[in-house]
C-alpha cells in the first residue's frame, strides 16, 4: 500500500510540472522511505511526527545538512499528499524542521572579477563555440545547469536580447541577455545545420546533459589554472555576489528568479571590494593619514 501511495504522490507532482531533476530526487527519497516504512509499521495511521523524526535522524546520521533538508522536503510533500487525498487529517511531516546551518557555512565561494575574466578568456581560446557559449551564458545570467540543459532554440530570442529559461520549480522566467552574450549565442547557432529543437547539442547530436555541463565547467576551470575548482554552483554564486554589489539584493532576487529575498541572501554577501572605500573613511584611517602628512 505504501508504494502505491508514494507512486501516486510522485505522479501528482509530475503532473504539477515539477522539474525533472527535482522529481528524480523526490522519487529517490520517497522510495527509500517506503522501504523503511514497510520494515517498521503496517498501518498508515501509525505514520506520526515522532516516527518521521526518528526516520530523519537515522537517515541523516553522519551526513550533511543538505541531504537532511532534502529528506524533510520529500516527507512534507508526501504528508501534504496524504492530507489532500483525505487519508490523514493532518500532515505528520509538518512539525519536522530543517537542520540549522551556521551563517558562516552559508557564505558562498565565488570568483573575483579577475578570475572570472581569466576563465572566460581561457575558454574562448581553448574551447569550441558551443562550450564557450554555455560557459558565458552561465557566467552572465547565473543559470543553473538544469536550466541550460533544458533550453530550446525557440527560447532564445535574439531580437529581444532575452532567453526564456525553465526555473527550478518548473515555471518559466524571462532572462535578459546583454549584447555580448547574445552575439556569442548567435555565433554558436550559425555553426548548426541540424533541425534539433535543443539549443545546445553534444558531440553526438543529442541535447547536452546536466552532468556534461558540470564536467565541462570543471575542465574549463582547470584549463584556466585557477587556484580553486570551478563549479556551476560557484559561477551562480559569483553572478549573485557581483550583481548584489552593483545592483542590490532586490534586483538580484529578480535576476536569480527567487520568490523570497531570504533565499537570495544565502547566495549573496558583499565582496571585499565593497568595503575599501568605507574603510578609508574609518576614523583610525583618517588620523593615520594626518599623522603622516
């Protein structure tokens, strides 16, 4: 019975348009829970907050907070589904709480402007037009690899300098492009002679995958000889930090496609460059300068 309910929940989320990668995670965590459920209890009415809390503690023992957060998220989805189907009167997963993350661990790692310039310059010299277009698109928009992999030709509107991307929640967002990235994408499209609807194709003529994008970005970072590994997540953080420095967090929230400002705050913090002018105004600094004159 539990597996039937879990599969019904998954189908319901699929019909709601849950992103493919997110749906894959939901399937994984709910199937793991169903296996644990069958070995512990036999009646759905025994699905209590204490039982779920015990499962989360056991499943996440010794593991990172991100995995625990994903497990709690999947259980809340399942609990809400059971309430919607009138199988349970209350969501037993609602009292569950995400693990606390210290503010220090939330500070994102990002590339400086100099490092970002070196990465793009290296990619332009060593990589083909497709790889360079993918890398430049992520750097200039902060797009996730899942959104890049899902792009269609029709979603790139060069005349309006924008791209219609699929967001993490399954919706669509109009993302503005500057004239440089628009020209780079047009140069790449000029090399295409196929009729495939995907915007980016692999060497085998198939739409690029998320794992391919992640590997390509990592290799591009190694070729640029940067001191730290480069990932898609780090490039998204880089875009967010520099956008917040220049435009503020409200506009950065819109650029990243977040619904809540608190989500954007996890991605952004002021870079050291932002503090230099302020430190020059510090009373100690002013006194020191006068004493040297």
